[in-house]
């Protein structure tokens, strides 16, 4: 069953934040928060199918390689290097992604802290 109509995420690098946005039915809000917490716990405890990590790494690497064909994405990549005082190439980043391990994911997820849950609701009198 599906709990989200849409879902997306993005990184705010300067703040070190990952933002997840989703369109949901308010009636499932608490369940979604609980399931999110459960998923985070599973990542910390390494209790998931490790093939999912390999698939995710391949998707990220393919996305980065595809983005190198787009001028705007190349400019964004160069700009990110400048802001962070780095000199990475796409190959450097894809090599780093390929090396990410289950242990790495666990260690990073141990630092997870939910900062804010914001729910925007429509008119209480609306039909839907």
C-alpha cells in the first residue's frame, strides 16, 4: 500500500541538511513518522537487504555521469567545488560513492536527528 502521493528529497549542503518533502493524507501522518523512524533504525542496525545499497549506489553514479552531459549541472558541480574549496571530478565522486559500505551508512545514520516536521493542511471545510 502507498502512504505518499509524492515524495522527494534534497540536500542543503551549507547547512548539512537533508530535506524530505511528501504529499500525504493527514490521517496517515503519525504512521508515516513512525515508519520513518523504523527505517532509520533499520539502517543504523544494518537490518536491510544490502542489495538495496548497491542498487542505490548504481543509481547515484549513473545520475552523476548523466548530469555531466548537461551544462547547467556541470556549472553547479564546479560551483559546489568552489564553495567547498574542493577540486573533485565526477570520477572522484563516483569512486567515493562506490566505496560506501553498510557500516558507513550505519555510522552516518547514527547522527540523524529530526529537526522539524511541518504539516501544511488545506481548508478544514474543503471537500478533499
